[in-house]
């Protein structure tokens, strides 16, 4: 069993449980990792964006504390309601991830005071990002 958790998938599952999309095959609206070129206009992608070296603690107990960050990208469809609908979805994702306490994690919490608007992509679709700080322990 790996010491490392699939933090991208776990964050995506938190958002799915809150009704913010689906990871289901076919036409998913939530992605754990990179999204494909054929992704729908409106989706949420959760991507590992770095972490610190695991901190060994409890002297020779084989326990380590892992700290990392997942960036959540929220993209909305272009159109007259794209910005307002996407902004509402990004805020809802932020609310789900604010001070979350999923099983198996020491901490899951947002790093920013709210979603950051990134402007529009090359196709005119509005985007937001949310940085999520994650901590969990593992044993050998």
C-alpha cells in the first residue's frame, strides 16, 4: 500500500458528494487531474500542485506527515450568464472545501479568502481557481 494518497481524486470526491459535478464515465463534469480537450464547457478539475517533503515524526514509529496543495479550477460556459453561474459554482466549491474534515485527513482547508477569478480562456469561458491545503499522515 502506498504512503501517498490520491489527493486530486479525494478533493474531487468531496465536490461530487456536495452535488457540484460528477466523476462518472461518459460526460464527467469533475476531473481528478488534467481535463481532456473534449471536456464540457463547464467543469471542475482538481490538480495536485505541489507539496513539501513528508515530515517524519514520533521517533522511529514509521509515521510521516504529508502536506500538499491541490488547485481546483472551475470553468464556466461562455455566454451572458457564464460569469455569474461560474462564480456561484466556484463559491460553492470554496464553501465545501473550507475547513473540511474528510476521514483519513488531518486537514483540508482553502488557502484563499475566496475563489480567484482568472479571466477567460482562449474560447471566452470564465475561470476561477481555489488553492486547497491538505495534510495527512501515513505509516510504514
